[in-house]
C-alpha cells in the first residue's frame, strides 16, 4: 500500500486522492476526495464563497461534504494488494 503523506503535499489541481480525515464524532475515515478551488466551484454553478474552497468527499452515494483531511495517498494505481 502506498505510504500516507501530509495533506499539505496533496495535489490541489482537482485530482482525486484517497484521504484520511476525522469526523465530528472523532471517527477516522478514509475517502476519495478532491480539492476544489473557489474558481472550480463557481465554474460548476451555484452560489459559492471563499469558505467553500477546500477538500470535498462523498460521505455516501449522494452526499458531498467539505472535510479537513489529515493525510493522503494516490487514489489508485499504486496498490498491489487488490
């Protein structure tokens, strides 16, 4: 499995990566996430502001949530254990 890296080193170009984050209950989660800049959010439509920019992940099949990841690794392609 690919080594985890500090979130500060993650790509912010819209690439999808696997992140580790802690929810409001203190539970550690792992999700595919994508950094969305304000420009990227506005391009998709809707009413966005600076506070909306950041890491977004699906919390279920239909719901996206802004999260604060702790670490990251490539989303796929580097794992040999599948």
